[in-house]
C-alpha cells in the first residue's frame, strides 16, 4: 500500500491525505512494536535468572537419608562422600552395610550409572508396607533398623542415579546419589552371625502393633477413607499387644515427620514431642504375656494447606498424603495413609510432572530468536515512518 501511494502521488496530489493517514497508522504500529520489544527483553531477563539461578528442591535432604544431603552433584559428586562416614561409622552407616552383608571393598568398586524404579530402596524411617532389616553393631546389639519398599512408589517414571556394585552376599546393589540410600533387587538374606552358645530356651514374647486413625471433624469416619480438609482434626491410636508367652520391655514412639508437613500436634496424649527428630514418644512399657495397651494423640490440619513442591531427596514429602507408620519391639510395620485436599498448584504439579527437558543453551537460543524477530519488526516500522516524513517534506517543498 505504501509503495502504491508514493508512486501515484505525483499524478494525484490528493493522495497526500491517505499518506497522512498511513503515517498515523505507522506511528501506532511503531508504539505497539516498541512495547513488544520491551516485554520480550523483560522475558529474556527473567529467563536468564531462571537459567543462572535455578530453583531449589523443597527438601534437598531428609532424615531418612543414609548420608544426609546426598553424595553431591556436579564437581562435588563423589563416592568418597559415602566412604568417609562409612569409615567413621557416622550415624551407624557401617553397621547398616554390615547388617546387609556389603563390604567396603564392594562399595569402593561400585561404578556410577542409572537404574530403574523396579528395585527396593532402603531408608532410615518406617513407611507403610515396607520391609524392615534390623541393624546391629559389632557387639551384636541392635542399634536401629532400615526399611525398604519399591522405588516405584516414590517415583514411577524416572531412572535414579547412583553407584552400582555387586555383593557376594546381597547380590546387585546401588548407592543413590541424591541421599546415599541403599538399593537392592530383593530383600538381602540375613547375615549369619558367628556361632554362639544358645541361651536357655524360653517362650518368646511377640509384640503386635496396629494403628488406626479417625477424622473427628467429619463424623469420626476412618481417616484413610476420606480426604482431610483444612482445619480437620485427626485422632491417631497406637495399639500394642503381647501375644507371646513372656514379658517384654518395648519403646512406644511415633515418627511424625510426614504427618506434620500438613498438620500440627494439638494433643500429645501424655507423650513427649522432640522438635528436632519430629518424634512423639512415651515412657517405655513392659508388656506382659497377653497384655494390651494403647496410646492416642491428635493433630489438626493447617488453616491453609501448604503448596510446597515435592522434594528432590524424598518424593514422599508434600505429596498430598499423610503417611504415618508405626512399629515397636520388632513387630511388623503398620500405618495409616490419609489423603489431603491439596491446593491447586499441587494438582498441577501432579498432572504435569515436569517441564520439557531443555537446557540453558536451548532456552537462550529460543529467547534470542524471539528478540531478533521483534527487533526487526520494530526497526522496520520505524524506517517506514521516517520514509513517510521525508516524502511529506518533499511534497510540501514542491520537489514531488
């Protein structure tokens, strides 16, 4: 249109009115494209911040980790970050590996790689449906336990990274990069201790534990059958029974790390809460043969459900579920899983598990192309506006 008006201007001076109208349209177009250029430049700045300062996980470490914080990333990634606490037996790490029959030489020979989610991941905290392996020190005294269940429960779609090795006793194993936890294909067979003189045979005690929970705010319905809402009150009951023939001293404690992500304690039920370990405990009790005891506590969901993203080290954190497991005296692990009505951002997070896998190079290249296109159209409209002014000047001076 611009070329047509200019070429016919000497034959029809009346077209100068259309030229003026065209100049005004060009001026508006130039303003619009200038705004587009500004917004693209701002988007490029935001993109640069996202590239050079990426977001951090909600919890880069977990109390369930064998090595708190993992074995490092990038240049700090090293199997030595596992061997150092192993050699010093920090947090009973050597006792854990000895209890599953994996030696230091077998760990040191492991090679970095990936493995699928079909295997068993072992951590320090009990989870519902997990298998338990008692951990004993060199003196044969039990100092804790580790708990394993399929990695697919935690992450059903991505492979994991870590150091992969082979043990003569446990078979295939891996050490996870993100948390230092052990991964095996099957439950390792028990390690046979050195032969000892058997003690006198006595009827053993057998502790059976169960856990129940009700949603008090929704009519005392079983808590695992209805999604808990904001401000709902949940009542948990720990039941212990000795079905064996002798008495036994047992600890009564409940780890509330996962429970307190969405709620707060409102009734300790006579127990004592450790803020550091997130553990609610009661005095040790001696259960006689056939005796039953119970402990009850209550929590209340927060007024606003947290929309915290799921963590990197423990994908079970902030996953819209309250998982509360319980075991004592070597009993099988029992627990209750309570669904939570989560905020809309968490729903989006669960539907869209991850963004397209693009790196800094692709993102900056795409932003650069968009910036170049917007700049081109802005400069083009600016040039056309200048040409219109020159033509109107020549027309007024009589040279056209």
